[in-house]
């Protein structure tokens, strides 16, 4: 059995029961006991980092990259005294934003370890233009960095990484949505970071992202600064059999029952996509029912889709008629293999192939659909299922 939840010692079980209301998390990370599988991926990434290799982790959105990173950091050797920093730069727009997010991540991680190190950090950040204030909610100082001038920002990033390099503590930094640096208005950001990062010996990175093409190109294109500077790992969906066993075991630990057939239907409906699986299981658990049957599953799914109907109708207003009709067609096919073929155009009355081609580009750019080797799919599984049932 690969999932520890089914073999918890009584003390572990009681500890989890007392601290968490619903074991099916839809965001964040709680503990290894409530984390499904990813055994192979965890070992690969931990091995790479331990042996001084950076890692690039790529997957579709909401497949569990961030939770996996937290799990990797949480389950590192208990004897290790490494520093772990996990930041998300999706919302950053400039190099200064990047510095601010990185600085806050470093400060949060370092200050929590020792107050002495925290004092050194406060002095350091003050020296590079950071302001330090006290956050009463967190019960500790909070850092903010505002600099004027690209050269000064770049120098401060260098200084911050040098500070970590010289700290004597092995440091691992995970950066979610790393491809966002390509959108910064400053020139040569990729080269600036790539050159600096590859010189570090005591600081290693996980570069994570959901834009496969952008992120892959950064690390596999010969002409790019990050070329061959990290191991590449493409995160796939969790194996259905493993996920099925995990779900049944968790319900069982909480004295609930759900049979294999119901879980199979749940996984098929949600396409075994982590976020959507967890969301449905969370709703089923929240009903308080001791026995989860197919009727309750269908009721919970229907309620979910109805709750989101307003959002889905707003999507319709944001898209052109050809784009919306194509979205509907892809959802009803589940996987659209040849959306510009004559047969597909006739089946869904989509007009010309050139119109569909333009709509495909628009939907891809809006991240409403994505492309795999098999064909095109609607990104949001719930939206896709709603389009099948209610459009």
C-alpha cells in the first residue's frame, strides 16, 4: 500500500482527526498522511536537489504542483537543517515585484528559524532598500521592498542570492509559475537570473509552471540562458487505482463508506484531475453521510455545477459566438481530435475551418482550452461538464 493513511498508527490518526475538519483539501497542503501518492516524483526531485541539480516541474493547472512542492519540502530528511523557500510569482508584473516576493519568502523562512538570523536579515534588507514593519497578525516583522531603477533591483537580487549562498545553510527555493519572468518589461531578465542562478553552489531551485511550451523552451532551447540547467519533470495525473484506494481509505478512517464503483464514476467524471477530484470528495465528506452512494455523488455534482452557473454564463458574454460554440463542441467531444475537419465542422455547425482556427488560438490564449497529443480539451473540468449538460 503506497498511501500512509491506511496504515496510520492510532496516535497519528487521532492527531489528524483533532486538527482538520475535512481531509480532502482543495487548496494548500496539510500532511504526508493526507497527500495522495507522488512517491516516484518526490524521490526524483529530492534526489536531484540533494545532488545539487535544479528541477523544472511542469504540469497542467490544478494538478497539484504546489502541493507536491510542499510535500517534497515537508518530507525531506528529518535530520536535514536545510532552508526551504516556496514562492509564487504568478501575480508579479516587474523585476521589482519578483525581488519583493523573493525577499518576503527568504525573510519568512529565515526569520522563523532563529530570531538572531532574523535580526541579521532585517539589517540586510534595510541595506538594499527594504522597509521592515511589524505584522501583528503574524506576530513577527514583515518585509517590503521598493526600489527605483532596474540596475538597483538587479543588484539587490544578486545581493540577496549571495546572502543565501554565504549563509552556510543549504537552501532550496521553489518558484511557482516561473515563466512569468518572460512577461516583465525589463530587458534581459532571463539572462540576468540564469547567469546568476547557475553560479550558485549552495542554493538550488525548483522551477514550476503550467505553460508547458514557454517553460520547456526556456530550459531546452540551446540559445536560452537556462539551457540544460535543470532536470525536466512533467507531472502527470495520479494513477486511477492508487487514487481510488486513497479515497476509499480516507473515508474508512473517518468511519464513512464509499464503494469502488462510486469512486470509479467519480474519477471518470472528474477525469482524475486532482483539484476536481478533491473538490467532489470534499463535498461528499461535508454531507456528513456515513454511506456515500451514487445518488449522493450525482446530487453533489449537480449542486456544484449549479453553484457555478453564473460564472459560466459570464464566460459566454466574454467570448464571441464562434469561440463559445467551439468551446461547447470540444466539451461534448471531451477530446476534440480534429476540430477543423469537415465532419467536426458539420456536426457542430461551426462554419469555416479558418474561423475555427482563429477561435482555437483565442481559447488557447485565454486558457479556456489546452492541447495534448490526443487533441483539444476544455481546461476547467466543471465548465466542460456543465457545457455537456446545460448549454
